[in-house]
C-alpha cells in the first residue's frame, strides 16, 4: 500500500473525530489509511460502539477491507473500495450518536453516482454531539447549498443512556460541488427556544425556556416545550436556534442528574450570547463540521470562505487530517479577535 495514509490518533485533539474524518476521506479519495493510538486522549481509549459502527458502515458502503474493527481497538487499517449507492441500515447498539455516524457517511455519498438512504439507530440527542435538530436545521441546510439535496427525518427520539432512537437520511448526490461564502450574517438573528422532555416532569422544559426567554428578552411565542413520547428512556435537552438570512446556528444544553433546569438553560444561553456578541455567521462547532465538505469542494477547484471565531484545537486537528488526504490549501487569517477561513483551493505544485 504505497499510498497508505499514516495517522497518529494521539496527536492534536486526539478524539474520535480523527477516526470519523479518516473514514470519510478514505471513502472519497480511495486512499487506504492506518491509524494508531486511537482516542488516546480519552478516559476510555480505543473504539467505542459509535466509532465501530462508523467503521462498519464505511466498510459496507464502499466494500472496503478493515483490520482492527473491534471494541476498544487502538489501531485500525482501512482500505476502501468504490462507494456503493443504495439503502443502508445501521444499528449502533447503544445510545451512541446517530448524527456523528451520519456525518461520517454523508460526504462520501453526496458525490456518489446515485441516490442513497441511511437508517441509523442509537442516540439522537447526545451530549458532545450535534442533536438531530442541529443536523437537520443547521448542518444540512448549509451542505445542500454545495449542490446535493439531503433530507433527514426523525423516526424516534433516543436519549442517553437508553438510546432507542432512529433517524433516516435521504441523499440525492451532486457530482459537482459549489463553493460557499459565509462572511456575514445578513441581518440580526431571530431566536427560538425548544425544550424536549422525555419521561420527566414538563416543568423542567418550562423552566429552561423561561430562564432563556428572560435573559434574552424574547417573547413567549419564541419558546416551545415538547413532551417526547416515543423514547424508551428519560431525557431532556434545550436548544436555542438563531436564524439569520445567511445561516442558522444552534446551541444546546443537556439535562442530567444533579443539574438544575436553570443551570442547563444558563449554559446554553452563555454559548448563544457569546455567538451573538461575536457577530460572526459561523460558530466554533459548525466551522469544524464544515471543514471537510468544503475541502471536498476545494478538491474540485471551488474556493470557499467563512468568518468564524478563533479555531479550536479540534478544528486544527481536523485540518491536519484533511490535508493528509487532499492536496488543498486551508488558510487562516486573523482579523481582530476573529479568524477568517479563506482560499480553500488547490495547493500550487
């Protein structure tokens, strides 16, 4: 394997994103990779169920060969075949994030030669992962601007630790991707708060909405509490959606034992308030998630620009992985306290 991409999973941020991005880029480019020290920076190193599902799903989609696809494995070798297009079903077998698995597979399928669909079972609203609502209203709304048409549907909710959720993603690909420019909001964002409550008292969601509404100075009609009845376990999440003419952003707080509804809501509002103060169109997490799709457009000769906050270590690590697979340039330019990502294009040979 002379074209083998070698990755040390302990470098940089050292988390599961390194595995997921490597799988995506391997499927798209046809380049095999070997990764060692998987999730070395985490309290439980190695592949967890959601990472293993992503590996197995990538193998099924491209008929690839894989070594080390086991729970707890700290080394993985993946050799892709051609991407296939059809209906796929994957079950994480835990409350692991369905949206992270979906984000691993979507970029490879959105430039394939035929339509596909994904049904993924597991968690739909997980801490440290984008909730389904974010996938649908934020991530895919931007990905579709690149050319493909991707829709998603929530079939049932799944909260940690019970899981039991299910999502469906339909993908109409585009062989030719467009570049994207997100350098301004285009107008003041409009706020909307949604609290989900599953098998817990409804007043939890009401208190979350009330705190955010009070601190933001919003009206009652901008807040919604939804009682979830299709989840096998208890759960709570509050989501703050900020919609501007150019982009939608979302900030979340997850309920957990020992943390009051007010604390959960206050944490989500702090992030949303900071975003409003920064006055940039793309927040920290969305920037990180757009890097790979925009890099695929760059590999087709399309340049994209976006204005965001200073990059996290997570994003810096993501850039390093992308540039191991794709011969592109990602430039980061400072303007005051912010970073501008510009000129995602081919490197000069």
